[in-house]
């Protein structure tokens, strides 16, 4: 029985290990591009637009007509379609005028390009979400590691102090103070855990992953966000205009709406129907062959409503483009400012961070066990140490996340 329990324990432990995977950002992005369901679904929009472009190039099919005799009253015969009977055939083809087909094809091609830009913008947005979740999970785990280490030490002290309190060697208030510190750390830990659960869920969704993702970030990766980038709005705006798919989409929408105006105007031009007919006996003479031409008279419907509607949508898209220009400038300024402030804040505490926190922590813990410092001094230090460590992780996280928002705003890896 003991062997069975041991085997079951090893199996369960192996499952826990297998259920986790440690990955770099590069690994995540590679899997994201291959397996993200949002991207895979959006890819169909491009394929659908390409199909519409193919369809736009195709002309209407010709129309074939046939008139066959049903009853010949002179000969009292039904379906008299032989040599002495009657039958007639005709074929017609619609010929587009006014550049309709050309405008339709150009509009379909522009919509195809617009679908590709919308796909690329979705990729930009999801990539930012992926990176933010990746780094948030990483720094949350770092904070949890610090808190868990302290909780283990405090729990050991509580057990030791409880024994000593029962023997009457120390007062009960010392045990209560340690228990209070323990509960405070537990509450703080729960807040980080709850945040990490949400971010881990986002990460799994973006990666189409079932295992728990454990991010791995090196110091070199973090330090790249600390480099100095001067604020040059014109240069940054120029990069964003070149790289941002949503900005390019605004211009492409104007192009598409302009082409739609041309298409609607060309639809007001009547088309010609060209055809040929053959009539065996019912024409002016036997075996009559004719050429037919047909054109609608533009007396009432000149497509004025659709032309005006298309022009209105075009004017609207131009105004939206102007508004987006202003919005882009604001986004760039805001993103750079947030990143620069985060970088400066971290730079201020960087010398402290570089100090050997671990050595100080272990020294305080050792001195407390030796009774060289009081319980009050120890608990104050533990609270300060925990808050300082978590704040350092938060500052690092803000530097990285604001840097990634800056990247996404320009749609360029600036770091």
C-alpha cells in the first residue's frame, strides 16, 4: 500500500511539473503567431477579400434565348420545329460603359489591401497584450517568490515562539505580533495572486495554451528599456505614420471611398446589351439573322442618391483621418512621457536595488534569532523589506510595460 501511495505521489508530482512550461518572450511570440485563434480567424478576412477581387474581374454571363413552336394551326401539328416548322434563337451580352468594371476591380483591390492592414493592426494590438501579460506574470512571480520566502521564515518563527510561549519564556503578544505580520503578508500575497491568475489566463488564451506559462526574462532584456530616447515628435510621428497599420488604414479608407464615388458615378452611365438572333420563319424572311442592341434610357434613375451617399462617406472619412492625426500625436507624447517617467523613477532607486538585499535580509534574520534585535525592529524591517522588494518589481514592471506601449504606439521595436 505504501508503495502504491508513493507511486501515486510521484505521478501527481510529475503532472504538476509537466503542466508548467518555462518560456522566453521569443518562444511566446513564435507560438502566438502559429496558434492564436484570433489571428487565424482574421486571416480569413484577407482570403475573403481576395475572392471578391477575383469576382470583380468577371463579366456577366451572356444570355441565351430560344423560341420553339408549340402548336402549328395551319398544319395542326404540335412542336413543329423541323425544316418546315418554326424556331428562333438569340444570344445577348452586357457591355459595361463608363469604366464600371475597372472601378469595381480597383475598389475590390483596395478593400483587399484594407483587410491586410486591419489584420496587421490586430496583430499589433494582440502582440502588445501578449507582451504585457508576459512581463506582468514574470514580475508577479518574482514578488510572490519574495513573499513566500518571508512567509516560510515567519511561519517557522511562529512555531518556535508558540512553543516558547507555552513554556512561559516569551509573552503571548510576541506570538500575536508575528501572526499579525504573517496575515498581512498573506493578504498582500493574495492580491498579487489574483492579478496573476487573470494575466496567466490572458497569456494562455493568446498562446492557445493549456499549460501554465512561466516567463523567463534576463537582466539584459530588462536593461534595454533603460536606454535614453530623446523626445522628437516629428521623427516619432513620421515612424508611426510609416509603421502603424491603423493609420495606413485611415488613408486606405479614403482611397476606397474615393473609388466608390467614381463607381457610383459610372453606374449612372447606361450599359449596352449587344446580341444576335436567328429566326427560322417568323421574321421578314426565312432564316433571318439579326444583330440586336439595347440601352436603358436614363430618364428617372440617374443613381443620384448613391452618388451623394458615397460622397458623404468620403467626406466623413477625411474628417476621421484629420482627427486621427491629432490623436496620434497625443498618443506618442503620452506613451513617451509614461515610459520616460517610469525609467527615471527606476533610475533613482537603482543604486539601492544594486545593494545586496539578500545579505541584509539574512543578516537581520540571523540577528533576530540571536536576540540581537527586538521583535518590533524585526517586524518593522520585514514589512519594509517586503514592501521595498515588491515596489522594486512594480517599478521594473512599469518600465517594461510603458516601454512596450511606446513600442506599440510607434509599431517599432525601439528597445
